[in-house]
C-alpha cells in the first residue's frame, strides 16, 4: 500500500554555508548526500535557490545515521550563530 504522505528525500540549505561546504562536512563524518542543483534548476529558482543539500534516506538507514547527519548540521549551524 502506498502512502502519499511519505517521502525519503528532503532538500535543505544551511544559512552561511555553501551546499558544497555542508556536503563536504557531512562526507567527513561518513554521511553521503548530494549537493548542487539536482537537475532541478527551474523549481529551485522559483524558491530563490540555486542549490540544495539532498540526503536520500532508505530502508537501510538507521536512526544512528540520521542522528549523525543532524548532529553535523546542528554543529555547523552553531558555528555560524
């Protein structure tokens, strides 16, 4: 049964950082994400963006994987505040 309210992809930006910098910081901690325009320039520009960071979560990800990703993003955000 398909649930239309579920998704495994979320794109984000982090104020004060390029998407490449966020992707590199996550990569150093073993978190694989994509950063860039994701072949979606028209919709990104509609929202005033040129690039985003996009983690893709799947059945093989653990809660620990998500916690590591969030920890890196929170650490970066604290460094810019």
